[in-house]
């Protein structure tokens, strides 16, 4: 009996255990965990559903769970790095253009009047610009405290000839002009304005530069310095100070000898309240053929007071192979204010290189003999033996009886290159004396450097203008040997005299013959009468 009870008790316990295991297994499966119920954790405790849930949250995801959806391939084309153009924009700082009271080398500043600030920038290029046109835009910066009326200031500027230095002399430039409207609540002070210029060279490479000008407002309101009455007594006042700005005001190049020069760079403390101390100015360049001759590339300035300027000078030598033009010098400036706070600034200056030009022209082979009505083609070759390009190479023919169809134009010739051109010439008669004979003239060759300065070279030529009706091939003698026209007149008069003498003699002879015949008739009549008697 005890054995039977024990069996039933064991069987009942087994059934209960099976029910419990099955119920807990279903629960675990329902929450997505397949761990066995008798599994234990690292501390030997049995893992409950809640424990398994916590551990499931900390397990690493499977490969399928971690895999992110594939990104669509980019359809954007891969752009090649933009080619660097050899052409540069420069400001013509030597000449005075319309709308300017000073040149840039003399310290040009935009003028303010009648509620407008007028900006003039004469931009030149060291090479050809596509369509001779550049795009320009004005960037006025932050609107807070700005004196300007904000608009979209953009326009295209074309290359034109402009009168310079209040004279009739002209120079080619992209003259960028803007009138910036000023608001009525403007505050006196100095405000920077950035003008961006951009274009494309003949190879399609982009050429761009940005120029910063400073507009000084003096007809506005005075800055509000604030009052202690406006500040609550329980709040501390904070003094706002602005960092001093050291700027490049102007620069100028001077020749000091053969292939030697110095550049004078004027720096300016633009701050209205802060002095500059311990200023160091360092210069750098990447121009091949330009060599710094100064003992150091860094100049130290102990102090630069408010509004003061200082001239930094660097000496250079340059190779004869370096092309004429303006080259960029990068300036790095480190300084501190009166409180010892350190600041940095950067600027740029231009150094002007002028190499002598060396252009030769082949002699023109003008025909030695021509006839009135002929058309002759004149060819001219020009060789640039220098290291600098020349521009607008052309020639003008002038001679009595020679009428060219226009100017013989060659154009630009690069360093070490040859250029050629031609023009058709019509042959007419001489304007003085005979229509035919010898005439001489000149061929004036002209070319320009990068600054537009013109150079000339003259050649002479001679030709013999002949009649189109001349049958003989004998060359006409020069006018000096054919001036005895009176000989021809004497011959003609002699011919007329001989002819007249012949005619008169013939008439006399005829008259004598007639008289003799009349006498013979009379004698015959008398004889007949005598016979009749």
C-alpha cells in the first residue's frame, strides 16, 4: 500500500512538473526567447523571463539585424578639380579714372554724398578674358548696424577705353562702379564692403578675386555710447571692445637697378580706440624667378597707434625670364592690443615686374614695279624675342599712290613666338606732277605692353608706278633723269616746221608750174595767129 501511494505521489509530482515546464516554455517562446528553463546565468541563478528579456536587450544583433539597407548609388557626376588659371585680376593703382578723386596708390576712398556711397574699381587682367566681360557683385556683410540699404548689387562689366588722369589719354579697363544707397539712420564709422569680380579666361578656366573697400560715414548719427542711468544698479556693466584690425592700405614698386626692385607696403591700424603692439609682418610668395633680397622676410613694429600707418619695405631681385606683370605677395600679421590679447590678420600686396620688350619685324618685300590699277598683298612677320607677351601688334602703310585697304593687324604675340599678318594695297596714280614714276613711303609698326603703353618702329619702302598702257618692258627712269621735257617740245615744234615748209614749198612749186604752163599756152596762140596772117 505504501509502495502504491509512493508511485502515485511520484506520478503526480511528475505530472505537475511537466505542466509547470510546459507552461513556462510556452511563455518563454511567446516573448521570443528560446533559452531552456533550466539554464542558469553566470551567477548560477535560474533565468527568469524578465532576466532573459534584460539579457536579450544587451546582446549584439545578428548579421541580418545589423545590416543597413543598401544605399542607392549616387548619380551625381564626379567633377574634376578646377584648373588654375594663369590669368589674374589687378587694380590699376597708378591711373585716375572717372568718378575718382585719387588713385589707389594715393589712398583712394569711396565718396559719400546725397545719401549714396560711390565705389569705383578699375580692374585689369593679365591676359585675355572670354567675351571681354566680367561679372561683379557687392557683399555688404551683416545687416546689424549696417548703414546700407540692402539690395542685390550685381552687374556685368565689359572692357572699354577710359580717359585717365583727367586727360585725353585712354586706357583699357573693366571699370566697376556702384552707388550704394545709405539708410537714414546710419551711424558714423568705417564699414567694409567686399566687391567680388569673376570671369573666364580663353581656356574656360575661372578667374576671380575679391576686393575690400572701406566706406567712411561722417554725415550720420553719432554712435550711442550708452548711459549709466540705463543700467540697473543690481546688474554689472560689461564694456564691449572690438579687436583692432591691421590692414594693407597701399603698396608701390620702385626699381633699384637692373632686375632689382623694392616694394613699399603701407599697413594701417583701422581701430578707433585700440593701439597695436608687438606687430610682426611676414611676407611670402610662390613666384618662380622672384628672389627676396631683404635680410629677413619678417619685419617687427613695436607699436602702431590708433589710425597710424607704417611702411614695410622688402627688396627683391628677379630673373630676366620672368614675364612682365603683377605678382601676388601674401602678408601674415601677428599683434596684440594694450591688454596683451593676441590677434592675427592677413593681407595681400602686388609687386610689379617690368621687363624690356624685344620685338623685331622682317623687311617688307614690296614689288619694285607696279602698274596703276594693280592690287598687291603686303605681308609682315613680327618676332617677339622677349620674355613678355606683346599686344595689338599692327602696321600702317603710307605712300603717295599707294592705298591700303586698312591696317595690317597681327594681334597678340606670346614670348618667343612669331606673328604674321597681311593687307591688300591698291595702286593709284601719283598726286603731284606725272601720274607715273617712283614713290617712297613708310610702314609704321606698333605694339603694346601689358599696361597698354604703345611702342613704334618704322620701315621705308620704294616702288615704281608705271602706266598700264606701256608696251615696252624697259624700266622707267627715275624722275630726276626725265625732267628735260623741253627736248620733246622742241622735237614736236621742229616736226611742225618741217611739215609747214614742205607744204609751203609744194604750193610755190605748183604756182611756178602753173605760170610756165600759162606762158606756153600764150606762145602757142601767138604762133598760130602769125601763121594765119
